[in-house]
C-alpha cells in the first residue's frame, strides 16, 4: 500500500510526460503507452535554461552536502566523545532548530542575508540550506559514532594516533555507512529545496531546478507534458547521486573489531 | 623496563571514588596481576597506568619518573583490550603494522590523500614488513595476514590483538582480561602462551583479571582489589596461605576458605559445640570473638583420640586488630570443626587432623 502511495506520483509523472497535450484531459488509459517517449529533448530546446538550473541545483546540493557533513562529522564526534558542560544543551538546541518550520525562518534570514549581501546568489542559498539540514546530519553522525566501541579509539591512542587522525582514519571509515546515509538526506533536501531558493534568488539564470520547474506553471497555460518531462530530467541527477552513494550504505562495518 | 610505583593513586568519577589511595611498588620484570570481583576498579587502574584516563590524585611513576601527564604513546606501553579492539576496516597485516606506522607519522600526513600514499609506502618498508612478518610467525597468523578481523575466530582475533601489542617492543605490557572471551580450552592454551611470552620478553606485565586461576598460575605478584581498595598484595603463595582478611580468604581458593566464628579460650580457640582447638601463643585476649579460617585441603581424617593439636600464633600485618594463628605441623583438632560436607562422611567419634602448618587461621571478628 505504502509502495503504491509512494510510487504513484512517479507513475503519474511518467504517464503525463509521454501523453500528448490534447489527450491529457480526455481521460488517459491506465496503462501508459510505452511506445511514446517523454519529450525530454523538447524541454532542452524549449528556450528555458534547464541545464543552467540543473547545474545551479547541483552546485547548491553538493556544496550543502559537503559543508553540512564536514560540520556534522566534527560536531558529531565532539558530542559523542567529549564530555563538556552544556553538551546536553547543544544537543537540544540542534534538535530545536528542527522544530521551526522553514517558512518561519525565511523572514529573519532574508533580513540577515540582505544585510550581508548574500541575496540573489548561490552562496547564501548554500548557507541557508546547510543551516537547516545540518542538525539532522549531526545527530546521524553522532549516533553512528556512539555505536563505535570506545576501545577502538583507546587502542589507537595507545598506538600513538593523534586525535585528528583517529577521527579521520578510524572513526570516519567506521561510520561511513551512516555518513553516506546522511549525505543522501542532505543532498535530496538541498536538491528539492524550494522555499529558500524561490525567495532568495531573483535572477532567472541563478534559479535552481526546483524553482525553474515551478516557473512552467503559468497564469493561463501550463504545458503539463513539458513540466513533467522536465521533472523526469530533474530527478535523474538525484538518482545518480543516490546510486553512487548507496553502495557505501552497508551495515556491519564494525563487525569483527570487538568480541564476536 | 621500568619499575612501577603507585603513590596514593586515587580516581573519582564525579563524586564516586573508584580507586582510593592505591599505594604499591612493583619491581621491574614482575608479572603483576590486578585481581578482584567485577566493578572493583581494576580496569580503571589499568587505564590509568596506560594514560587513557586521568589520575585524580596521587602519583604514578615509571622508574621514578612521574608519568601522570604523559600521553599513552609517550609511556611506551602496549595494551591488550578485553574486547580486542581491532580496527575492523583494516586487514590483519595493517592492524599489526598500525603502531609502527604511527611511529612514523608526521604532521603533514594529516592532509587527505597523503596518508594513503604514505601508508602504502611505509607498509613496504623492509623494516616494517620484517617486524610484521616476525610477529605474525610467532603468533601463527601468517596465513591470515590479508584477512579482515570479522572473518577471524575469537582466538585468532585475540592473537592479532596480542601481535599488535607486541610489535612495537614496549616496556610495559598491559592486559585487560584478554582471555575472558575465549572458550575454556583456548583460554588455558593462551594462558600458557602469555606466560611463555612473559618469560621470553622479560618485561613488566600488568594483567587484569577476575579469574583467580589465571592470577594464581600466571602472576608473580598479585594485588587483590575490592571496592577500589587494596585488600592484599603479595605473591600468589602468600595470598593463598596468609590472606590478610576475610574477603581475601573467601575470594581466593576453590572451594573458598572455611571461616568459622570462634571464641578465644585459654590455650586455643573454642569452637561452638566442638570444644577447644589448641592454638599456642594466642595474641588476642581470652573471651574475644574471632574468625577461624581453614583451607579444606588442610583437613584430614585421623584416628579417634588423636586430638592433641598444637598451634603457633602469627600476626599478619602491621595493623593492630588483625590477628591470625597458624597451626603447628601435625596438629590435631576435634572433628566438629570440619566443614559440613566433610562431616557427613565421618562418624561423630572420628576426629579430623589438620596436616600442615599455617593451615588454621583466626581473625578478630
């Protein structure tokens, strides 16, 4: 049932993309006509800078993923291994940021970015996205590192491993599956992000794909086939990223280190 | 190869004191066993020696040099963990070589990418390769060198952990219950291997265990801990034959020492319902209640009527209220003081003889 619910939009997207416009509102057959292909190439030739938008989205998504993972690994390690005053408070605040809806943050962020001159640029968007998704990554990384036995780190210290090398060469490889999972979440969040992108970016050629996609929806006319064809193009990079990362999402990497 | 000196070492976690006032002097090349029940602070003690946790107060000295603030690697120690703590993402070869690679670590190897190149280069160095091969040979790990820890059995992992500890030629070996995860057969085999290794390398060993068999068979010196306090330290024989207090008497030996409440009488101790067991030279005034301790194997059956036992008194340690008696050789005493399970196999009339000196000990209650 859940699979049907999750899969239906994909089916709908594909089905709409391949159906000629004049047939769209006349009631379609349930089984898509697979002899027709999505009008993907029409999208590229239709005059919109779709490639540019996809590139923008990629830049934003990759930078957000990289930045939030970088911060999350350091923060997660600190929260997991160091005992300091206010550790609980930091953890709580990270969670608390997730309680606020994006729409609530957008006004103060807009004012802040206006002051800093970060509006209408990808840098500002990356920062906003990172701030919004990073806490989730911190928690994922922290719990992954919590599950790594203390003794492995102690063994490394006895072997003469500096702290930073422990993090880099021991903790990081051992929490790689969780970091990969976090990367997927970060990437998809940033890739799909719409509200920040549509508010902060004004120039058409700086739009991300999600904003660009929605721009097809005109006041009087919405070229549904084109929109959904573009949507298919829009999903492809995300899928590619997932496929690249998912082979790292394997469990049981710590198996064999301690008592078995 | 340092001697270890503990001077009033204490450790607290928050308000709870885990180790209090640990004072001991361990000569060079001893096989020291830290023995005690679970949660007595022995692993904490070992981690303090290693420098993995801070010492709250007191001093720890290696050969007279204070090491409280030194990092683990600056103490030149090897640590074998109870849970092995192998690096699961590295092969056996890389696991064993890891301490050697760390010896060669320079700051610029922090830069991502450089480390991988450096590691490959260092692994190929003849010196590193030779050491790894040597130690693998000793530990019989040569065929397993390219496997990862998860494909190994418990005993093999234990040997990898030992090999990793041995490869750097440290001056002190610290072992934290290294055999507790192994089955009985492998355990006795590894016990022999560790003892052989100790004989061979001639370094100071500190071995933590709750298993008194390991302690008695491997250690040259035992420190018995309970509740973070040293109960007794000495050689295995001393601890077995002259326990300093009732806890030690009960903890060491299987079956545990029989402890019988008695009252000091003139010329001996009065055992309830059994008459007087003669002990000469009683250091405690008559009429006081004390505890009599006797090892089961020191009790023997004797012909009826042989009850003229003699005993000599012995004071165990400096502290005043601690008193104990050792019995004289050929000592006899009435049968009613035998442990219950022995008593059922004898008749009421036949007395029991204690066969060796210092078999019977009493302590102020």
